[in-house]
C-alpha cells in the first residue's frame, strides 16, 4: 500500500468565488454615498456582477496567464515585410474585452458615470492591473479629443463603445477603439517641451508628417495614439491612427518592447515615426495644454489603481490570517498580527475613501468641484501611490514564506506596486504641481479648506492638524524643498476629514490617532493598542 508522507492542513483556501465589490465595505459605502439615491440599486447590481466575475476562479486565472505569458513583438512576417504587431496571450484579450464591456471607457455617456466607473476600475484592477492601462488612456483621451470637435465626432463614439474590436482597421469601420500614448523621448522624460520629434504640415489642413523616436509608447496595439511633436509654432498634440482611412498601415515602426519590473502583461514599446501621418488635436503650439485636459482622469486612475492594489493585498492578508492558525488560534487574533492587519486595512480604506470622493467631484463638474480637483488630484496621486508599495510588501509578509511564492499572487502585486507613482508624473512632479496650483489659483485652497472644514469640530486631532497645516502654508520660505512634506500633510488632512465624516468611528478614531495625532509609528502595525483593532480587521475581511 502507498504510504502517506504528509497531510495538507492549516493552509487557507484560495480567495476565489467571492464578490470583490460587495466584500469591500469601504467601497460599497462610498458608492452608495456618492451616487443619486434613485440610481443606487442599478449601480449596485452592475458592480456586483463585475465583482462576482473579478472574484471568480476563471477570471483570476486569466490574470495569472496574462502575466505568465507576456506580449511578444513581431516586427516582420516570414517574407520580410514589416508588420509591427504585438502578440498577446488570449487571456489578455478576454480581460480587456471584459473591461470594455463593463463600461471602463464609457463613463462620459452616463449620469454619475465617474463614480460608477471609478468603483468598477477599483474592482477590475484587483484581477490584473496591466489591462487597465489601455482602458485608462482610452477613457482619458476623450477629454483631449474634444479640443477638435471634428475628430471627437468620429472617435468619441468608438472610445466610449462597450465593444472590444481587437482587429486593425480604419476608425470609420470599427465598432470600438482604444487609444495609446507616445509622449516621452530619450532625452526628455517628463520634460516633454524638449521633445525632438518633428511635425511638418501637409497640404490638407490639420494634417502633418511626423518624424522622430518615442522612448515610451504605452499600449502599442491600440487603434490610435496621442503624440506630442514639434510643429512650426511649438509642441503640438496629434492623433496618429494605426490604420489610415484607405485601409493601409500608417508608418508606426516598433523597435522593441520594454522589459519592465512589473506590469508584465501590458506592452510598452519604443516606436519610430518616419513620414507618419497625424492629425492635429487643438491649436499648434498648445500641445501640452491639450494633453493637460486629460490629466485629471489619468492621475486619478493612478490613485485608483494603487487603491485597488492596496485593497487586494489587504484582502489576501486578512483572508490568510483568518484561516491560518498559530499558537492555538487564528493568526488574525494574535495581538501583534491584529495590529498589523488593522493598520493595513486603515490605510486601504483611507485610499478608497479619498479616490471615490474625487470621482464624485468629477461627476459634480461645478466650479467648486473643479477647484478641489485641481489641488486634490495631484496630492492624491502623490500620496496614495507612495503608500502602495510598503503596504503591499507588508501584506505579503503576513503570508510568511507563502507570500514570497509566485502562486500566491503577492509577488505580482509587489512588482506592480511602484508603477502608478512613476506613471503620468512621478512624485516630485506631483508635489511641484500642488505648489503650482496653490501659487497660481487661489480658489483651490479655498475649495480644499471648505472640504476639510465640513469635519470641523468632530475630532480635536484633525482640528489641530488643520491649524498646523495653515501655519505651514503661511510660511513659504524654502517651500520647493518642502513640497513633498506639504503635499503629504495636505493628503493626510483631507483623508482624515473624509473618514471623520463618513467612516465608522473606529476607523476615523484610529486614523486621527495614528496619522494625525502622532500616536502611530513609521511602520505598519504600530497603532495604539487601546484602539478597537479587531473591528478594523473584521471590516476588511473579504466576505461577500
């Protein structure tokens, strides 16, 4: 008879077969807070459907496959003709198709669409983050293309379509389209005004011939690309289609794919333009301003993406510790582990609450909301994306050696976690943009203080933090060197005010104590032991 060498015990079940949306109490509360009452039932049904898909074993397997089998560049066919194609595993197309059909590019067409879409983005990113890159750029590109009503009339219905039409073809013949971006160059990085790609006007008004090299082309399989190039009057934005109106391929020479730390499922390429046809978007010389029309959307997506990764890391850690026993009981009940899990859950809830509030401001669209977004989006992008990597690493540690094994999914999250801090302007860029907004647009500070002031008097630590912040804002000596500190304080005070207003008292009290009152330490797991830590852990359990 065969001998049994071991029996598998004390291993948590996989976190599958659950509803990612309804299992997230902070997210469901934020959605129901920010959508119109008459829409709550419909939005809940929509997000629950997506949440169940995201929590299913099949869709999670798609995410694992998309990362295990990264894209491949095919520059030529077997006869030597250039094809410049990127080949993806079928799982990538399934994920992208599901994201498109779930409305992650169509929020502009529905009332309350930004909150709906933000929640869906937060849910879907937890499956696999790479496929959200083209979804995010396509969503944001609508704003830029509206600078040219003629272009918008053709492209906006395609970008907001809920049909994933993956085949190449002229825009006029497609049921849906995706947009990529080609902005940065070898010599410039964030300093896009120094770009050297040239645009020569052609006979047809608004059309140009582009020549140059782009160091990063995001989502190179897309149907069109927003490109910055130097026209006669300065940096200008262009729409470059992959396929021209007559069905022929535009000149879009893919040089190589980047070998990235994370985001392995998604292709990022170097591309050359050599007589490439482009259509101007907005006035000549106003390319940076045209691109800035979409910055609120892309930067908010960076913060949302990090909030999603934080939530998934916390869900995995709490789930593991709820089922793993040590020293006579579940790990989550050990006092020190409970402190770690509660601290992680607190950070995750603060990120979700902040990003959904900003999505609601996007839906509002009023003058006050726009002023708030001008300041709060870069500070949220800065702070939430900065908090993501240490949280994800700590969450992986909660699984011990299991969290260091690829099959757990935590290593993928760890590799992905720094990305949103780098994309669309790294930390210094965001902090300096916060300073720029404060200096040039007085209304933004007023909007911020009105938002924070809604919680005045509810917690003495928050009130003191606001007072200290105003002192920092009054003293602008050496302010550029202090930009990160100032941005961090602005973010923490805003998060604290939102939690005091909207979160359970246990969450708000813990945040104000640890993040504003100086009662927490530099690492996770240093909350005051007198707080109701068990309530925070219980709230974070992925049950739904």
